[in-house]
């Protein structure tokens, strides 16, 4: 982990301002969702990106029941459903 040398205080509502230089560097805009991770005694902030719940990919996502599924996994699920239907009809 590399120190930026930037120090910020937490305000009375528990907020911390992320400096503009870091927001620009990591392409963060106002109202972007941020994930919060804990690693031992460290708090890690990461720009949130939706991922497929099955394979973890972040491209070509579709939403189903508030979950993100990529088109590849969706095709695999469709294929499995078709096979099940054929087996039932035998």
C-alpha cells in the first residue's frame, strides 16, 4: 500500500472528503457508489462496479431480481433450462 501523504479529518457526521486529485485519478464522480472493505486494521475504499453473481465479469450485464448476470452465464442458464425441459418431456 502506498501513502499519498494526504491527511483528512472525519467530520461530525463521519464523513471524509476524497481530494479532487484522487477522484480524478480514479475516475470518481459525485454520487458514484463506493465499496468499503476492511483488511486487518485498514479501511479500503473502492469504486463499486457491478459484477456477474456467477463468474464475476463486469461486461454485458443484465439485471434479474436485483442481481447482475452476464450474457454468457445467462446463455448457460438458458441452455440448462432447455435441457431440463427436454428431459421432463421424455
